[in-house]
């Protein structure tokens, strides 16, 4: 069933069990909603500043024009410049408030972009007859329902948030079950202190990390001795520069890898080459960690371990894990 935008905007949680093609179509719809919200915010921003500018400059200009009129005309228009200026100022403030509320509907395009990137990359290997299970939470990471605790740490008042915003389950054509999940941890700190001038000032800090996990579940009889390959799994791990391995689990019927990403991770997109003289579009700065690439390399690393396990059952046909 296609995405219902009105139902989605009540919770900002997208959850479905459907073929990959339908999920990708829904994500395209989410992208359209995001672009529409961004255009609305931009329009309100321009209109609000225009009204505020008119409330000052326009009021002064009207006052000068009225000053050139006769006394009778000035009496008839008395207070008109001030009234127009105040009305413009109030209208500008109202538009700023509306823009702030519109910002709440602005989606994190990294999140739905990461899911779309992974589905497109894995689609060719996924079982065409098996749907994927998806849960994508696009609500702000510091929403009240995601708060897991409040505490006093020294002079700081702290709020901790855990945002498990992505869960993807699917089945590959070879029968292997895939699970991808992303959890973000955020801590917000604030305290009041005195500046050098003696004034009380609110100081705030934010820090966090993103945990990306990729796991595979298999039939034990197909991969004998898998539980004893933890050392091989660690050796087979290939990750992008700067992405740190956090956890590696290997059991009889499953294996999984978890890594830590910077909070400012990105999703690099591939677009046609730009025309001569134009800068390339759609790519994040080189320093940003590409979560899509990290997930893909994690999956390939796990499959290296599975290949080694299956090869051990066939002497003389051992595959390399390098």
C-alpha cells in the first residue's frame, strides 16, 4: 500500500512490509514532502525578512512622503506610516513563527537517503519473492519520547536520547537473512554561568555518536564451524577510513558487525558527470563518513566469513578471506 502522507505526518514514522520497489516509491514520496517543506520554509523566511525590512525602511520613506504633503493631507494621513510599520512588523513575526513550525516537518534526508541507497544496492541480490520489513523514524532525535534519562553531571544538566531510527529486514536469494539497524545516541547539556561582564549566560553543549549494525542469519548446516571463526571475522573486516569497529558477534547461525560513525555522517550519491566548468553536485565533503559505503563494506566482510566457513566443509576448495 502506498504511503499516506497525512498519516505519516502525525508520527513521522514510516513502517511497512512490502517489496523493494514499493518501498523505494514511498521513499521518493518522502523526498517530495521534504522538498515541499524546504520550499515553504524558504518562502516564509524571505517574506518575513521582507516585511521586517519594510516595517523600518518603508515606514521612514512613507513619513518623508507624507511630510511633503499639505497640512490638510498630513492631518488626514496622520499615524498611517506608523500603523503600516507596526502591521508589517507583526506580520513578519507571525511568518517567523510559521516558519519555525514548518521546520518541524523538514525531514532528515540523510536518513531516508541511506535506506534508499542500501535498498538499491542490495536489490539485485534480494529474493524477489520476499518482501522487506522496514521501520524508519524521521522524528527529531531529541523528541521527548526518545529521552532515556535526565541527570546532573557536575554543573551541567544533562538529557540523554536514544534514537533507534532504522530497522531493515530482508532475505537474499541464497536464503540468508539480512538485518540492518542504526541507533543514534545524543546528549544535550546546559548550565548557567557568568560572562566576563558579569551577566548570566546560558551555555549549551551537544555530543553524540551513531551506531550502524549489519547482521546475517543463516542455516547452521550450510556453514559448519561458523561459531569458531571469530578471529577470521575480525581479520576479514574491511571498513572505510575513520569508521571504528565497535562489536563483532559470531554464532552457529548468525554473525553481525557494529561500527561507530561520526554524528555528521553522510550518504554520498552518484550523479552524471557535470558539464565542463561546473562543480560536481550531490556529493558530501570528503571528510564526511559515507554510511552507505560503510554498510556495504560490512556486508561484504560478513560474506567473506560465510564463504570461508562453507569452504572448510569442502577440503581442497578453500576460498581466501583477504
